[in-house]
C-alpha cells in the first residue's frame, strides 16, 4: 500500500464504546423491549378478563340480568365497561 492510496482512501475512525456506553445501549434496548412486552401482556390480559366476564354474564338468567339492569344484547359492552373499571 502506498502513501497516496492511504490519503485517497476515506478516513474511517474505529470507535469502540466504553463499557458504560455499551451497557447503556443494551439497557435501552431491554427497556423498550420490556415496555412493548408489558403492553402486549396487558392487552392480552384485558381480552381474557373481558371474555371471562362475558361468560359469567351469559350464564346468568334473563331475570338476573334484568335485576342488574342489562339485556342479553348489552353483555359485550357491559363486560368491557366492567373490566375497564377494574384497572
């Protein structure tokens, strides 16, 4: 390699992260991954709880549903309201 080829080649700086910077970058990734995972778990839990509530309400008799003030067609909406209120 000649001097002229060294000068004309693009200058590349090799930059190594300090252990702190490397750990910070990994922590940042884990933090984002954790938030995304928590959001998905929360959504899944809410869907599960809503399905459970709908099952319980659907198993009630028409008389019991009337006593709490809902009709059978209101069950999906009422279940969502009940589960959302538990948060």
